[in-house]
C-alpha cells in the first residue's frame, strides 16, 4: 500500500515560526502514517498467505537487542512447536468466535410491538396528546362501554340459560317418551305405523313429537349415522367440524393473549419517571400511575379473553347441530372484536390519529427464548386439540349414541292401548 504524500507548504519569511511548526507536525504525521501503512501491509500479507506470519517491524521501531536472532535453544523449539500447532488452534478459536458472535447477534435481535388499534389503547395517549376535553371524556366512556359489553357477553354466555342444559339430561327424557307416547295406539297413522317408527325414520309429515324427530336427525348428522345404525364409525362429521371450530376460536383468543403478553413486556422495560414522556410519537417513559393503569388494563383484557375462551369452548362443544357450529364460532369472534369495532367506528378523530401515529415499542428476544416459546406453544396447541376432544366431544358422542338407542333401538312396530271393556292394556 503506497503512502500518500502531503503537499509541501509554501515558504514565507513573515510566517517562518508557524511554518516550521507546521512542517514539524507534517513530518511527525507522515512518520506515524508510515507505521500504520506498514502494519496494514503486514496484515494483507498474512491474509494472502493464510498462515500466521509474524508482522515485519515497522519504520521507526527500535530493535530488541536482548534476544539473539538465531537462537536454536530449548525455548525456540517450544515456540516452533507452538507455531506449528497454531493453525489448528486458530481454526478452532475462529469457529468458536463465529459461533459466539452469531449467538450474541441473535441475542441482540430486536422486534417491534405495535400498539393495537382498539379501545383498550386509549389510556396510552389520553392526557399526553393535544385533544379536546370532550374527546377525552368520550374516549373514556367508549373504553368503559367496551369493558361492559365484553364482560356482559362473558357473563351471559356462562349462564345456564344461554349455555343450555347438559345433553346427558336427554337420556331421561328419551326413556320417558319411549315408555309413554312412542308406542301409544292413538298415534298410529293411516298406514298403521307407530309414532316411534315415524320419528326414527325421519317422517317429514309429523305434527307430534317434532322435538324428538329433530333430536334424532341432529344425532344422525352429527355422528354420521344412518337411520338404522347404532354403532359409531371411524369418522364423524360433527366431531370434526366441532373440533375445527374450537381450534379456530382458540387461535383467535391466543392471538389476543400474545398481544397482551408483548405489551406487558414492553411496559415493564420502559423506564419509570415522575411524568410520562411521549416525544415524536415515541413512548419513552411511564409514570408510576400510568404504568399501574396500563398493567390493570392488560390484566382485565387477559381475564375477559380467558373467560370467553372457556365459555366459547363449552358452548361449541354443546352445540349438537352441525349447521349452527360455524355461526356460533363467528358470533364468538365478534364478541372478542368489540374493542376494535368501537375504535374504528366511534373513536374521536384526534385520539384515533394519535394512536395510529404511535411508534412501535421494541422488545428483545434470543434464540433460547424462541426455542422455549416454540415448545410452549406446541404444547398449548396439542392441549387445545386433545383436551376438548377427550373431555367434551368423546363423552358427547357416546351420550348421543345412547340417546338414539333409547329412542329408536328395538322393536318399533308394536303399539299398546287400554281396553275399555276389561280395563287391561293390550
């Protein structure tokens, strides 16, 4: 590498002392620069040769007179052996350093967490942006309305009046109906068919026992059975569709859970100050009061989402009509999105734009954390599939099959009646 040359300074008798000083500085700079260039040339030679070559002595370095140049003593032999082993060790060290460097680089990966555009985000900007008093009051009312609507829906869905009674109660109803009205001679049609025969074979002209006929039809559709089939096959349409709807609903709630978790993590990493600082749409710090408010906000969101998850899974698992499963799943998702509907439709424009302009918060993650999260999410996904199926759907299928057996199994053609002359049942 050539040493760049500096232009010579003009001589002027009026500024001789200054020029001499500058000339001395120039020579000193040139001397130091030559040393740097010599070292760079030595590094280039090492890179080209690919071996550990001792760099040449640079210009101006004093020679060491204590060591002889050609010393073949014991120490030098050890040094030669060490140099011979150095390429292998250097390769191992380089591999290790590359691994550690990649690990450190992964540990420093920063992700962005965007503020959700929902009514739950109002406390982040209220009091920090320049909005009118009525905008603040109306935003607080909308947040309370969102809380009341989602909490109210959760309470109603968990209620027995909405959830309905357990399907196992149909067993007692089926026994009473089969032993009282199903074989009564008064309900024979003109073709001498019994009421139970007409119910179990899907007679569309029934004006009596329509609830039993609907129940039998739902059981056959859910379990994929024929009218005369009383054993489960390997595949049931209702169980599959119900499992898919439960999984879809759970994924919607898990999305909410992840947003809440990432928001909480970012809030805990923000510094605490006396006053909340929002500069250039970047949330830089939080006051203790606003931090507690946002944490309570996230906990409330998590509680409502968890209650909706449990209630939704129970409701879907009790739905015996396969035509209503998809509608129920969509209705549940609408309840979870109430906060977004309020944000998009009713949020004051100043607050709406302030939330949209917020810069995302940063969160760091490592490779180890990613692996642990993947394992945890895999276990959650497996549990979401196995637990509802084993705890809810499989018992429901067995109960439905038992109800159909009580309603329709056995001899369906006989009828009984009371002989008015003898007073005996015939």
